[in-house]
């Protein structure tokens, strides 16, 4: 047995009555939470637990106000079954999305229903003391939006490489932060704090209440200031050894070409992110290309999209090229993981008619194209809230995880 397997086994709890009881309880909560309006009899059938065990667990959950009875279902002969529903208002979650010089915040119930939203700006000089800035703003946000339920956890989505165990942003060139410690946030509010890379958070949101519910295996791809991906395999988020899986933006597509901030050359992010659009647009203007983009100052991704929508063929071609470049990276993921679906999101979508045209054109050919089960390509329907929903999903996943580890 290798040392890695030994260390995992050492973390496993020993089997005893207490563990079995917790596992059964977790199983029941999860089924009621995810399905809702389910009877005790159907719970017994779906979980494989005895009806008496189900009854005892449900009685406890009703006393704790985690589950409630919500009427009766159709009878198959005999008494009508009493239906059960998870109490999503049992607690409140704070979800945050950290962006370059801006933080978005929300308060959500345990079912992903956003109750309140707010955002605030911070200066470059505050980036390395961001934990205290967030504490001050979040405390005021919570106080100004009194909720009947108590705060039970905080989830944070952030760009960059994250250490989930230490709640630290190890490296984020977008935020210009090295070793940003976010632990004080959880300590101050005395609740669990969960942080993760924003692409993983995007995939979690899609799996929780978005298009990802339809698939066991899918990849969420995000495009905007950076390029990333969250990989879901057998309904579980795949994070790799230390949380770095899915760094789509740093696969090499042009060997020996432009230098990336990560130290490599030819990274996908250099050819598919917002900076690619702006750099190429500025180059076109500098060499005298007759594009509408030159009438905008400063040149931004939004102004490039606006020029394209106003009929500028140069802006349109640039967005199509961005989509083609992004699709090269997506195809690499398709060939590696053979997912059922790709779900695309992020601020880079901005009315993304031409971006999507480029992606779909490039995805018309890949190794699996002749297989009868076709790759599904979708765009997220959750809008800008996807990051906040995913940050809340981090907390829900933690609160209701199966308790098999010490």
C-alpha cells in the first residue's frame, strides 16, 4: 500500500453505531434537501433504510427545524402520504466573489435563494489587507439586512491558486496578491469559511441549481479577465492534488510565443481573455485599421463588443477569433475528459454572439464527433449571480457532507 493510501485511511473514522447514525442522517437530509416534497415511505425506498429508521431521523430533523411537513401526496390506496421538505431558511450564508478592485456579496438561504446583494470597491493598496476590508464591509452588510435566521457559513470565490485547507490565496495575478490570508474572516464571524477558485465555484453553482444538474460529467468553462475551468466527474468536483486542476488558461497553445505572467510562453489566456481583445484592438488602431473601435477611449472589452454590434466587421472578426482560440483549449479538455457537456460562462460572454460563433465553428471537429452521443455545448443561464450562488454552494457542500472523515 502506498503512503498516499495510508494517509487517507488514517483520516477515515472507525465504523461504529455513532458513525452509522450520522451517515444515515446525512443521507436522509441530502435526499430531502435535493429532492423535496418526498414521503417517509419514498425516503425508505430511495435510501434503502428501514421505515422505522427513517421515522426516527425525520422526527429529530423536524424538532431541529431542518425539515418540515408540507401537506400530503397522492394515495396509492390507504392513507395519503405526508410530504417532507427541507427548511432552506434554517440558516443564512454569506457568499462573496472577489474581483480586481471589487467584491460582490450576497446573503442566501440554504437552497441558493439570494435574499440581499451588495458590492464594494477597494483600492490596489488594500489588496494585501483584504480580509479586514471584507470583515468591515460584511459586518455592516449583515447588520443592515437583518434576517430571521443566523449566519451559518461564509463562502468566497476568488481568481488564482487557492489553498482550501489554510483559507489562503496563494497566488492571484489578477488580484495582484501573493499569500492572501482570508482565515480572519471566518474567525471573526465564528462560522465555517470556505474558499475556492472562481472556476470551481462556477461549476458548483451549475451543478447545484443550474444546467449542470442534467449531467454527471461536465466541465464549466469561464472566460473574462482570465480563462478557467471547473471539472465535474461522477457528480463530484475534481480539484486535483492541491486544488489546481482545471487551469485551462495556462495550457500552451502556441509554443515559444508570447510570455505569460505565469512564466510560460503561449498560454491560452494570452489569446482568449479580455486582455487579448484589448491588446489586439489597440494594435489594429495603431496600424490604421478602419475600425469603429478607434472612436472609443479607452478601449475596453465592452467597447469592442459595442463596435461589433454596430456592424464593425473588424471587431466582429476579433471576437470570432477569440472564440476560436478558446475552443482550442476546450477541445483539449474534451479529449482528456470526454464530458457530456461544456457549460460556458463569465463576463467574457457579454452579448457573446460572435464569441460563440468562433467557439462553435472550432468545436465542429474533434475526435469524438462521430459518436452518436454528442457533446452538449451550453451557456450558463445564471447570469452574474452564478459566482455568488457557487460561493454559497461551497458552504452547503461543507455543512451537509457525508461525515466519513475525522
